[in-house]
């Protein structure tokens, strides 16, 4: 499902190492148009529920995906050749993937946070945008952080990544990889999002 043959892994590794404000990649045209269309149809059939908390509001699938096309995509992300490429690119050990579907409608948002958790071995976070037609807002913003050990001292907005259909964004998971999703003002932002785990 993933056009891995088109990846220049050495070039992507160089981009990862030099990216600011922390290691990340933006890979466009991850899948063929036919595969993208099948994923879009699958997400429309996948049950989603409202998720609300202090720092977020969006719709999300269950932790276990129901639609076979989405499960197939999750298996493709966790295939040995993809994991090998990600190990080479990031220099980090990854062994499995965790994936959910997220739908941001007008008013949905995710405030600044880091995905690092002491009890979960998240190594690389990712968002794969599959439907962003008519979306206003919903950009992924990355922050340049000053840390004192594991404690955040300062944070400055440094880079915004536009949600575009068939775009994969990958980024390092540490206490310093602070990021947010800006509020969606119009349209929909639909993604398959999760983590590669150690």
C-alpha cells in the first residue's frame, strides 16, 4: 500500500537529522491515488466518537480499527521494510505501530503537548492526512523548546505544516517535541494518526 520504493532513505535521514525545531519529516504522495480513495471510503465507514478534554476536541475511532482496509494500512505501516526504513532515517529502534482515525470538524483542536509518556514506548509520532478538502486551519505546529533536563523552560512556535491530502508527517517523540493542531475553522481534517513504538 505504501510506495516505499520511491523513498530515498539516505536523503530522508539527512533531512531528519537537520530538521528544526526537532527531528521531523514531511513525505508527500505516500500512497497511490487509488489507495488514498480506498482509505477515504474506509474512514467514512469507520465508527468515530466525540473526544473532549482540557486540551483537545475531535472525533476519533476506537483504539482497534474495525474496517479491513484501515487494518491493512496499519499492517503496511508496521511491515518490516517500513520499520527498517524508519530505523535508518531516525536512528531509533521501532518495532510496531499504533494507529487510529481522527476527524477534526470546525471547532476541533489540540493544544500544545508532547507525546512522550514514561509508561509507553512511543518513539516516532505520525499523521497521515487522507482528506483535507475545504479545510481552513488545522495546521500542525511545531515548537522550539528550551529544556532544563526533562522540564520545559520556554516554548516558541517555530513551524507550521499544512494538512494536505496524501501527506505523511513524522516526528521524534521526546519531552521537547512540543506540538499542537490549530483549530479547524471550516471543512474537515481527516487523518490516520499514531505512533511507532520501540
